[in-house]
């Protein structure tokens, strides 16, 4: 069987109440050469039977896998291992896509030359009321790193898009250290994009983000909760180990991230030696040593 052009991955945990919305938006896509890969992360609801119904209706390939609960981060990378498409898009279980999303993303990728060293096509998101979330890009296309997107162009708000599956497979993580640790922010792997290439940013909306206020599983307003201390410390550490060369050009940004790292490392009850030694840069380690006594006040 011919491999699909795109893999759309949806990790799902007790989301039978929102998955139909995702499915309906995929059914409406003007570009249909994709597979929908659903990894059920230990749901106790009727997700499996629901997906069996999707398979009967869908005019695209639907693949379903069940596993014991491992949380979204590790589920995401299992999806990368299983992906058969050339391109890869992660789609949350409570999102939806405008009808032309896949068409826009694939056409954009096919217009990019290898010499441009692009690792991801980044686009805009809007909420269910049609409001663009966050900032538009100052130009389109804008070719830049994740770091420059945030700190040079000061672009805020959710962005979404599509990468190449082969690029995701190049990312190096110690999954043994991350397993069973709960919530892990996506930055732990996303920062690695900047070690490989650049983002190609366009002012097109390709994702609809739903603000489900009653959804008990939403991470809204809980991101920086101390119960997520392990994952947040890993996120700050990944940032610092990726961007240590930015210390002279962006000292305030780096120092703030050092502060975040030692704060959540302390909340995670990490040993002092471990906290400091896992920073790759000697200069960053020195800053962490100076700030460490103040970790409870940051």
C-alpha cells in the first residue's frame, strides 16, 4: 500500500467527547492524502468503539493504538515511530482544522527548497469564535529560529503547523528518564528544531483551538503548577542547553530561564549537584550557582 503524504497524530486520554469534532474537520479536508493516527493513552471511556465507527465513515486511513497511560509526551514520540507519512502534524484531541489546512501546509512544503534548511512550517491558530490567537508574523513568509521568533520578533501566542517526519526522528531524548514523570512541556523537544534548521512562518490559519472551559483535563491555568515541577525543570534545562550561546546577546532572557530552572528543580526536590551538573555551559552553571540560594524566592 502506498504511504500517505501526511501523518496526523492525535494522542488521546478520555476524550471521546471531543474526538468527533476532530474527525469531522478531517472529513472536510480538501487534501486527503493523509492518515490519522490515534494513540489511546489508557482511556476508560468509549474511545475505542468511537474510533471503530470513524474507520467505517472515513475517506482517509485511520489507525488506532491503545496503550497503558504514559502521558502525552511519550505518546507523542510513539506516534513519531509509527508515522508513515513524509510530513507530520500533531493535532490535539480537542482541536479542529479549517477545511484547507492540509492543502495549505503541503503546498507550502512543496514550494520550499532543501537549500533553505527548513524544519517546520509554522502557521496561525484561531479560537472557535474566529479570533486569531496571539500575534501574526511581521512578514510572510518569515524564516527564523524559534528563539528569534520569541525574543527578536516578540511573537506571542499559539502557533501550529507541519514538520518532516524524518526530522522528528532525529531528535535525541532519554525516554527512560522522562517515563512516569507526568506532564512534560513540548519545548523539551521543540527547542531541538533550532539545532537542525529554521521555521518557515506564514500568516495562514490552519488550526482551530477550542477553549473548553468545563474540560477537567485542560492544562489551562495549570501549566506552572508545582505538580508539574519535573517537566518544567526539564523544559528550562532544554532551553538553556540549546541556547547557552545566546548569553551575551540576550542575557536577560537567559538569566530568567536560569531562574525558572532552579526554581522548578528545587520544587522537584532535585539534588543540588544534579541541578547544576546537567547544565552544559560553564557560564550558565556559574549563573545557576549564584542564583541557587534564592530559588525559594524566584
